[in-house]
């Protein structure tokens, strides 16, 4: 295994995160899988190692907690794991009338969908800039480019503008702006707009891959 760098994929235990992990492993990329579900992560990591002869590490974190990004980076340092690709995939949406949804749950969504992405990117960016071939993928949502009743906080469409708060679409302007700040860096950035496929998981990985742009 000549490649000693890893792709870090958040929300890797299921859905698009799992698709990204499988696709990267199939291309010979070592992966670091991050999510809350230890059993799912361990199972996927073991499968990818057996199937593709790559390195796969499972890191169990609740990314909705305010200190998650700092603790992840600390563990990467302790385990001497070098990241050359960051896939910010983890996220969720709550649906309902704004004033009738628990504010704690809505703030948890904002923490995971936006704050953790910024914190993790900020923390990993210095090491990514040292890598000759580095990249960042922010998985966004088509919901971020249109107003959606009963999902106002999730679909708030303005770039970083606080109407009620940020949405995923705030991220769509984040990486291009960061790239322009440091044009001499070799980091490639991509915002992937996705829409959840209406299909079951079993036997339909091609649809998930299309949604992920793979």
C-alpha cells in the first residue's frame, strides 16, 4: 500500500457518506470513516480493507457536538493519520413549522450542517495545504437554492446571510472564496448538490452514486 494518506468522510455509516467511502476505497484511497455508529463503521471499515486492500480507520464521534472537530483533529494527530481529502458529508434536516420545532434540535442541525464543517475545514486546512494533491468536498443540497416551507432553517438560501440562520448553501460560497484567498495552494474544492434518491438501500448503489456525483 504505497498511499499513506487518507480521505476523511463524515457521516460515513450510511447513505451518501457510505457511497463516498466505498467509491474512494474502490479507487485505492485509504479512508477514515467518521460517524456515531461504531458497529456500522467497524463493519464497513473491515469490509473495505478486505475488498480493496486499503487502510480504513473508524472514528466514532457525534459531529453535532461543539467540540467534535477539535477532538477529531487531535485524534488524527495522535494516530499519525494524514488527510489529503476531506468529505464534509454529515448533515440532517428537520421539517416543520419554525416556531413549533424545538429550538435545541434546530441549533443541533446548524451545528452539524454548518459550524462543524467550518471548524473541521479550518482545523485540517493547514495540513491539507502541505499535501501535493489535496481536496475538499462539501456535500450540499438542492434545498439550499430554493425556499421550502416547513424547512426554512435548512433551506435558507442566502450565502452566509442570517435571515433566521445559515443553511447548507452558505457552504457553497465558502470554499470558492477560500480558494481565491490562497490561489497558490494546490487544494481542489467542490460543492456537490444532492437530492436524496427515492429508493431502498439494497441493490441501488448506482442511484446513490449518481446523487453523490460519483
